C-alpha cells in the first residue's frame, strides 16, 4: 500500500535542465488577472462603433495584439504569451462586466484573491482601468443584449430554476473547436490572405449577401495580417534580447526565435520546430480574440508526424529533442488562463481550459492503427511535465497496440487525470449518426472536455447549456412546481403529482413532459445566444483558422454557416439520479406498495427528517437507498437510464440551430454527458430525490453511477454504463471511474 500511495511522489519526472527551469518558472506564478486586453479593446471600441461589427472586431483584436505586453520566457525556445504574465487571465468586457465590477472592485461575494478556491491576484494599479472598462460597457454587453431579447420563461429557467444553465456563454465566448492546424502549418497565413483577396475581388454585387461576404473578407484579411504582425513583434523582441545576451548559446536560441517569427506564420512551416511555433502563435491569437474554453489542438501526432519524420531522416531532429520541444510547447500552452465569475467557477473548479490534444486512433483513409513515435513522445511529455494543460486525450480501438495501452496506463497511474481514453468503436458511429462522412468520422479528435469532432471542419460548439435532468425530475413530482423557489412554468400534462399518480407510467410520463419543456427552453437559450453572437460578436480569426477550407470559399464566418459540420452541443446532468429515482418510485410505490406516493412526497419535502410519520423520514430514506441502483449491472434499472437519456438525446436533436439550412451538415442540437464539476452546483438547487439523495447535495456526474451506489464492483458498473445508447451521444460520453490507491494494493 505504501508503494502505491507514494507512486507519484516516488516516480520523479525526468526533465532536461531547460524544461526543469522553465517548469519552475511557469509554476512560480500565482493565477492573476490581466487588465490589458480589456482596457485596449475598450479603448478601440470607444472610437470605432461605426464600423461593421465583424470588421470592428477584427480591428479591435489587431489593436490589442499590436499594443499588449509581450515577453519570451527565460530559457524557452518559443515565443507567445496570452497575458502580461504567465498563468494570468485577460478580461473580456464585451461579454459581461456586471460580475467583473461586483467581484473585482466590490468583493461581492468575494474578491478574486479571497475566494474559497481558484484564487486570482489583481494589481492595485489595474483597478482604475477596470472601473473605466466596466463603466463604458454597461448596457452594451452581450449579456445586456441577451437579457433584453430572451423570453421571460427562458430567463427564469436559466437564472432562477437552474433547470438549464448557460451562463458560460453569457459571460464569455464560444471556443470549443479545433483549428485546422494541419492546413495552416502547411500553407501559411499569406495563403489565406491571398485567397480572401481573390474571393473578395470576384464578388458579384448583384447578389443580396455580397455586402456580408465583403465584410467577412475584409475582417479575415485584417485578422490574418494581425497574427503576422504579432509574430514580427516577437522577432523584434528576440533580436533585442539577443543583442543584450552574454551567453552565446542563449543568443543563438533567441536569434532562432527571431528568424522563425519572421518566417512563420506568414509562410508554411519548414520543420518540426517551426510548426510548433506556428501552432503556439495561432492558438494564442484565437484565445485573445475569444474567451471561450475548449480551443483544442486536434490530432497532434498525425499532422506533426511528417515534420518529425523529415527531421529524423535529415538529422536535424532526434527523439530527445522532439521530446524537449514538445514539453516546451506544453509549458507554453499551460501559461494560457481564463478567469470566470465565482458562480461560473462552481461549474468549472480547478481553472480548466480544455485545451485538448489528441493522440492515437486510426488512419482515416487506411482505417488502420495510426499510433506512431510522436504518440509515445506526447505521453512522455505529459509524464514529465505533470501539468493539467494541454488536456491529453488518447483514442483506443480494437487494434490499438498493447505496448501503447501499457504506456497509457503508466501515465494514468500518476494520478494526474491524464490522459483520458476514448473509444473509436463508439465515437465513430455516433458521429456518422449525425451525418459525418466516413473518413471525417475516422479523423475525429476530442474538443474541449469529451466532445468529438473533426479539426478544421466543425463549427457550432461542442459545449453548450447544462441541462439539469435532476431538477426536471424534481419538478415533475410536484406538478411542475419548484419547491425551492415556488415557481411553476409548466404543469404536468395530467396535472398530477407524486401523491396522485395512479401508475408508474404516469410518473415516468410526467418526467418526460417536464424535461421536454426545459429542453425547449434550452434550445431558446442556445439559439438566442448564437443569433446575438452572429449580429454583434462574429469572430473572423476563429473562422479563418478554425474552418479554413470552408469559411473562406463560402465567404461566411462560423455563426453564419461557414463550417462543413455544425452541431450545438450540451451537457446532461444527473442521469443516474433520474433512473434511480424513477426505479425507486416504481418499486416502493407501485410494485411492492411499501409506501404511498403521498408519504414519499412528504418525506422529500421534509428532506427525510420528519420523525413523526410512519414510516419516519429516515426510514423512508433507507427504503429509497435500499432499492437497486444504476451501476450494478441490473437490467431493470439500467434500462431506465438508457431510456431516459435516449429520450433527452432524441428530443435535443429535434431542435434546429441558427445555421440549419445555411450550408453545414447537421444544424441541430445534440447531446453529451460531459459534466466537469457542474453536478455540485446543480445539486445545490435540487431538493431531496426518491433515490435517497438528500436535498441540496451534489447529483451524479456524466453517465457515471451515483457515488456510493455502485456496490457490485467496477466491471458491473462498466456493464451498466455500456448499456447506454452511446450512438446518440454524438457530443460526447463521459464516464468517470476513480480509484483510491489503497483500493488497488
């Protein structure tokens, strides 16, 4: 046991001197808030509100990139920074300033540096800049527009009931895509500029959408030139630093950075090193344009492999150098950060950025295993850097090499949570079920948390609203009333509640009726947000880097239908609670008639605490806990989980998004079971439930069993989860299985 408990501590990482120093430098910085981006953006907007929105946004980001602080970290072989210091987070006032003012300036409910978790520092001299920023943006933000345009029921659903929560996309941007790095590093940004100029000059002004296309091409050209100029700033800085550097080795490294940043990203990368520097600059510029999380790297070991192979063959690269460069790249990416409001932080504990990098899987043309030397190098880089970003993901399939699986297991054994494992045998059919072509489905990467998509081809977003299935279940037991707030937006179809249901079918139908209503509210929230983004906050940089081969020929940014595939994802919360609760009602009230629906309803309303009833509240709780639970390979309850989640997935996909019929394949909502830490705050708004869960405690995460209820061992739990109809979960399937080290001795 002692050996297992100390495995991570006892297994020391092997780092070169450069990487060890860089690791210590990066991790020496506390999380902080950087006012520069928000201040510069506000400065530009104040004088340029007359510009077309997409052109204004392009020029504003160009202005930020021209004027923000830049630096090259000591010993790093790469340039590129997200904010004025490593692991500091920029501000994005165009989305919302209400929480910025309340928390950063007033300390309500906490100052960022006094939070119970995920604390951030703030420089005193930045407060006047932040106040000025907040004062100017009041009434003009994305959130202000949404509140004015959303129907009352949708706002109540989001703010009061928390039956669906989409606060992430009130307070920040979309993100959740994988840029076409393969195309970009092999063609260069100048190719994008030349293509945009060509398409713009060939526009037919008799067509009604020409003005929109011209605005897009103008913005795209500005954005592409902006990253070239941004790289040139680093070239100038590196040359200046080299002129002052006394160490000859470091001087040569700085001149390499300078020469590289003069060449890329304007031109195609010529080697492994240049490709990595290209990716870093592209990624950082996208992050500065938009505060959205989940900007991911695609299948790194596939598109970087030709550069690796060429370097090995011509002698310019060794495996040791490739590993050091990859580790340097990982540390460079780890400097990116995002600050969220305290309310939103509850859903995203641990400051996740979801900068996902995928390795392994299959060749999309040959349909054979695609594992290569870089796949192993990425595992080694994660093993030695031991940082949470980028989020390393591994694709497994039936022909994944045994040696690779063992290497993955060794890295997982560290306990860092990386890498995550995804199953090709499930994900490829799920994507094809949503219209993906076969080769594109085989070429999927993981975007954000667990969401699949093909890099360079997917628009929409893989992350969306959180759908609180447990809340919908709770309200179905009270004829649509929320006991916590007293709000009732939608009564049950037959106006019955738990005390008056005459059959289990009525109870089940009441839940399906409630969840269908709140899925409709979610669709309203999703589409209103997308429409407002399209009108005021289109992102030209994300468009030309994210879906290069489709947005530029079409002359459309992503929110106007510029992607090949476009699906709006979301997250379902509490599947296990719904299945377990419905099964408890079935067994206790209708099958075995141990208690009545009225008795169970009273016990829930009193949080199982009433000692005067017969049976007492605690006795009823014990009865509820004693009923079979999802996660133990018991078909009757597992089938309820399968049926309830399938209903949600099919209901979601019946709703169209704002890009439907405008070019992309898909154009609907679709379902995932991604959770992050949202099961905890969602539990805080849910009263006691018939599965024996007490009021305001965390609900189940993902499609995992409810904690403490899978008592038949891990294989039984896996068997239950495997019964879920995963082909419907085209936005991602999440099952968390965690072991205490002492359990494995």
